[in-house]
């Protein structure tokens, strides 16, 4: 097996990792500077989360190393011409939309099944929900096998079925990483374009991380259509807390059988 990688292959492996830490680092700065926009207090994080931030950092680095190796092996085994062909802006936009819909479909049904199957939840997905109070760089804190299913397989299928060139897939991967980090930042910053153009945002995903909302709002990372279609959408209201900041409060009563 030829172990050499093209520039596009190398960028598709490294850039999402670089974007992850640079963008999440920006949110770490913001959360200490603009607490009035946070969905949770620092005290809530310390009381509710089951793992410290240091453990999360180690877990994410392990996850990224595993995924980098997986993508490298996929490139080598696929034998796809990494040069690709130039595409028009319209073609790229269509490919992005298709890839977003494919990724959302894979992640919704995988994510939902992870919650409803007790074995899978206990041994795999519960790792991610050790963060009851989410924050940006905890977005990829999960079990290695779950990360492989959601991110490696899901991302590869989205790129393949959309017909993206390797170069276009770099932009899509980085955009997906940024969106995923924003979903986990637990902040409602004014003027945030993700909160303006997507209903699936930090407040929406925060409701899923709440203990009494974990069987709802499975959609990630772009649209909420599958929750609406499948009856798992939980509406919420964004309210100001007396001590400062905001709170995403579930509106509908939780079914006791859920």
C-alpha cells in the first residue's frame, strides 16, 4: 500500500482538527467574557458534569487521532483520484445540501437508536452524555466506536452520495465541525448566524443534553426535520435566569413512559 498522501487528503485530515481547537478555543474565551449569554453557570457545570475538562480534552484528542488514522486508511483503500474536477458554485451548493441531508439522516436514526437501546446507551453513547452541561470542545467527546459511526462513516457517506470532490469535502468537513462546536457551546450570542439560519442550534441541542430531555431533539447537526417527522421534537422556550444568563426550558410535558 502506497502510504503517500496528496495535499487534499492531508488537508482533509488535518484542517478539521485545527478548526476544532481554534474555534472551540474562541468559545472558551467568550464563555468567560460573556457569561450573560451562557445557558448554564459554571457551578452547574461542576455539579452536573461527570468528567472534568482535562479528561474531555484527552478523550477528544484520542478520538481525533483514531479518526485521522481511519480517514487515512480509507483514502489509501479507496484509490479515488484526489485531484477531482472543479465544480461551479451552484453545483457545490447542491452538493452541500445533499451532504447535509444525508449526514442528518444517518446521525438522527443512529443517535436515536443509541438512546433507545439500553446496551448501546450504557456502553457507548452515555460517554457523551457525561456532559450534562455541554461546552464547545466537548462536542467530540464520545466513545471511539460511536465517533467512527457518526463522524467517519456518516461523513464519508455524505461526501460520497453528494458527489463532492475531495477538495469540496474539505470545506464541508470544516463547516460541519464548526456547526457541531456551535451546537455544543451552550451560549446564545446575539447575531450568531447559526442561530439565525438554523433551528438546530445551541439552545436546541442543550435541551437534549438535559436529563429530562434526552429522549427528544435527536437531530444533528443541521436541520430538525427528522424530529418533527418522527414525533421526537420537543419545543422549548429561551428564558432569562435571575442570576444571569439564559435557560432553555422544555415546554411540553414529558411522558412518564419515555
